[in-house]
C-alpha cells in the first residue's frame, strides 16, 4: 500500500469485544470541559469548541474523526483514554477548516496515520503555507479520491467523496456495522452555513451531494453533523439532511428572485430572513446569501 495515495484498505486488526468502563464514563464526562457521548456500536462524539469530533473504540486502538483545536483535542485525548486504554490508530479529517483540523498538531507522535480527501489535504497545506504555520500543522499523510475502506477490529469504516459542497474536499466517514456516518460540515443543523467558495464550494452542487448521501445510506443511519444551532443536536437522521437541502434550495431561489428583480448585492445582504425558512435564523445569514449571489451572478443565472 502506497501512502499519500488512494487507499483501498488497511490491515484487519484482531481484537475482542469492547467492555466500556461505565462508571468511569459518567464521572469523566461530567468533569470534562467538553462532552463525550456514546452513540452506538462503540462509536461516540465529543463536543466542545469547533466542529464535532467522533471516535470509535476497540481493544486494539482508537479511531478519531476531526480534531477541533489543540487545547480541546488534548482534553479529548485525556478523556477518551480513560474509557479505553489503547493507542490512537488513525485520525480522519472531514475537510481542511481550522475548527476541524486545528487540533491535528496535538496528535503529533500519538497517531501513526492522518487521513483525508486529496483536495482537503492540499487545501490544508495551502492554508498552512499561506499562514506560515506549516511546521506547526500535522498534515494528512494518506489520501483518497473517491472511496476507501479502513478496517478496525470488527468495524469497517468507509470513506466516500460525493463532490463539491461546503468545500471541494468534504469526506463522509461511515462506520458500517454501527451504521453511523460523520458528514462533517456537509450539514449545519438549523444553523446558517459557511460556504467556502475560495476552496471550491458550490451551493448548487451541495444540494446534489446531500441527495446522494440520503440515497447512499439507509433509514437507520445515525448522522453526525459538523455544527448545530443552539437547541439542536449535532446528530440526526436523513430527514435533517433533507431539511438542510431544502434550506439551501430556498437560499438559491431567493437570490434568483432578487437578481431578477434588479436588486443589488448590498441590498440583498441586508435581509435578515429567507422566505419559506423558519428554523434557520439568527447570526450568519449573510454568509449563504453572499455565496448564493456570487455563485448565480458568476454563472449568469
């Protein structure tokens, strides 16, 4: 297997069933600044600052998805090691943004492999170079382009790329036996999204990506989202993905309507709500409005 390239599989690691330290779990989670939460099938999430982290525990090692920031990643590592005293096996990045990869550096010397989509890895390197922080960053050393399989004990993790959306390098990681999928910032649950047009984002393609995700996984799949508005969870179902897709469609329709009416971009960005949208509200609305306007006017539609 050649690192820095598309991989099909990692070695199957033997191991027994995991016995959770249920008493320690409750004590340490309560004491943490962040929150560890077990979902199912030895898959859980960690929430503090930044994008939602996920993890899988088995007797041979710990798999981690995303890393938030150096301080929160360090707290996560301390907490999760109280639940499973095993080495970190692999760190997976859903995309390159700093609130998902800023804590990669905390895993330096602690994890043998960092994995991401090829575009995400290139984006992360470009941003670190631009910010003169390349030496501080822990970059992905293994990448994929369309799909890849990672085997862990009795669990299988399948990485998938569905196309341009939030960025041009958003990966979905599916724990197949647990049937839990981390979609990263492909879903902002009832929260206005950041649309990174500088790194390949496309709202119109994003809608197609969400359609493909809903078709790919089944009705029992638990999805982990990158972010959620206050009062909403960072986990959910296909219905939440469909709701976010509908929201994006309404943002684009609103922009088309205002462009056709001869409105200026400046006037458009003054809007504080989107017609037909009731759950996505509050701060951040200018981000998707600006992205929709720019995408449609550049495309001439």
